[in-house]
C-alpha cells in the first residue's frame, strides 16, 4: 500500500479498494517502524490523522470526490498548525503551538488531506543538508550516511522512503528542488506569489515560496492544486486564476524550445552529473523538443547576492523571537538586555546566529549601500537575464545541483562550501520564477536531479514536461533499498 502515489491512492479510494482510515493506519505503522532510521518527523499527529481520515471516508460515502480527499500528507514544520507544535526546527519554537492554521494547511485540510505529522527541517529553513535542525540531522534513505538535502530534508526523506506519498515544503533558495534531487523525488517551487505565505514562518520574505514534494509530476500537480491560489491575508499573493494542473500534464512536447545555459556546465559540475543531464536532454529531444544554447551571464553573481539578501531579510524577520513577544525565554534574567541576549543565544543555533549577524551587518548604516543595495541591483540583472532568455525559449534546463548528496558532517566546518552548492537553484528565487527538479539518474548509488525553469505562472508547463519525461523514463520509480 505504501508504494502508491497520490494519483493511485485517489483511484483506489474512488473505487473503494481501501479506506483512507486503513491507509492512514498502514502509513502510521510504517512511520513508527522506519522513521527512527531517518529522523524525518519532528511531530507525529496520529489522532488528528485518524479523525481526518474518518471524516474523509464519510465525505466519500456521501458522494464527494477529489484527488486529495483522504490523501495522507505531512507538512514541513514551518507551516503553522493550530494547536500542534510548529517548531521551525528550532529550540526557539520548541514549545510553540500555533494558534491558527497556515493558509496552505487550511486549504489542504478543506480538500480532505490527512495530516500525518510535521517534518524535520533545517533551523528556520537555513541550510542545504538538514543538519542544522534542533531535532537532529535527517538521513538520506538512499544512503543513511549521506544528507537528504535541505532545508526540506524531512519532507524529502519521508516521501523518498515511502513513509507517505507527498508532503509540503518551502523553497527560499532551493529547499524544495535540492532535496528532491538528493532523494530521487519531483519537487516544484511555484512562482513567487502563487502559494500563500500566510502562516508560513518567514525566513526571507521576498524569496520564500511553498510547494509540493512528491515522487511524480502527476502528484505534484495534485498537491499544488490544493495549495495554490490568491489569499487576501498575504499581501504578496497574486490574484491570478489557478489553472487545472492535472489537465496540463498531457500536452505534446513537439516543438517545445528548451534553453540550456552554457554557464551551467562550467567547472564545479560533477562530470557524471553533466552526462546524466545530457541524457535527459536527448530524451526530451526524442519527444519533439528543440534544444538551444542560451546564456545567463550574471549567474556567477547570484550566490553572493542571495547570501546578502536572504540573511538581511532573516535578521529582520527573526527579530521577533526575543523571549518576550515570541520564542524561548532564558531562566532568571538579570535585566532586559540579559533577557534578550541569553534568550536569543540559547534559542538560536549556530547557523541561524551566523545569518542574523551577516544580515544585520549588511543592513547597517555604513554598509547598506555597499552590500544590500548592490545585491538588489544584481538581483535585477539576474531577473533580466531570464527575461531575455525566455524571449527565445519556453523552458530552461540544467542540473539541480553540482554534486550528489554529500556525507553527513562533510560541510559542517565550512558554511561557504555548502552555500556554493546552491548555484543552480537560487537564481529562480531571486527572479521569482517557478522551477522543478525531477529524477535524472544516479551517481555512486545517489540520485541526481534535472532542473526545469519556466516563465512566471507556467507551473503547468513544468509539470507537462516532467510528466512526459516520466512517461518515457523510469528513474522516478526507483526505490531506496530497505524502504
Ligand atoms: N540553502 C539555502 C539557504 O541556506 C536555501 C534554503 C531554502 O531554500 N530554505 O539559504
């Protein structure tokens, strides 16, 4: 039962082959048995799950339908869930029970999805390895000595290990696409503004975007359908009609113009990954796509710009966690300053403290122009590169990551080495564009992802290309041994 995709579950439930309650019991048992190896969950919500499953079964018995009605999922632990711990992977929020549901959580619950629990993540979504969580590192089911990617590593490891079919995640600089690549999943970061950020604990507000992690493009379409849409509670949410994503899957790729940036294949890319990307290009050519070399000349400046803008926004967003308004409070403070210092010093981990310091520095009076303003100008150049490219092509294709998943601990002493791994993903966030990563093969037994980028609001095009690719390849069907 645990091998079923969301689409298969929807068909099984509609045909009364099993109930949502039965499926939920099976998956809860599987999580209890296997998650100790992975550490992919921070909180489990079996009582909520079983009551939601029963309610979904009752709705079906009353003639209701829908692909998410009775479908088991989990939420990354930065989506607020009413009455349930919402920790953001941090000691700071270890005791925080959200007083309301995030829009994404409420929409999926209304569609009938069943919440099995809250998944592990890098603290405040800062990281690329899921090693900065207060609740411990997550392991990659493909090799337990390797990281699953981050910051949505818990959602990715759980779905890859068949503990559940799909999960929500968020992507500020790659945190949906990179863990998808590292665990052989399909993950989609929507256009900025497509999915409400209301109730999603902010890391960098101008970059953060929620989206689906699943095994197939077909399942990403189902989950995105339940997440997307205008939300008056989020001032950056865009009032644009939500298309039927599942209906977009079957379009022909005949004549589709795919741009391959020459900058993507420079030094730093594992040549074995380059080979796999070229194989996936050939596969898409067989389906009728036309390949064109393009250039994204400002790509080399994207990492430094991102690692100024994201920490700058984080330093501002995280100022609310001061032990007074929100978050962990130290014992017996001597005075107000002592309260702030010790609450924040004890509540935040090392990586979060590093980002707050970098961000506060970049925003400070003497350095604002030199760092923050400069980074914003680079952001515009990166966006302009994409706008020019999309005048010539329909999709941009390349690797999701320069290397496969590294060993646990391998980059802990050198944060910049980890930042450099984000080279292919962060440009989409800087420009606000949608991007998708899908399975493209293996290197040393570890999964590799191919990334597709599209113009604003063309999530349907990304899902279409990925689905057609998945109808003609079987990388996405591979299962990690032991799971
Ligand atoms: N690895 C990037 C960072 O650490 C992206 C994280 C994310 O997308 N949340 O900032």
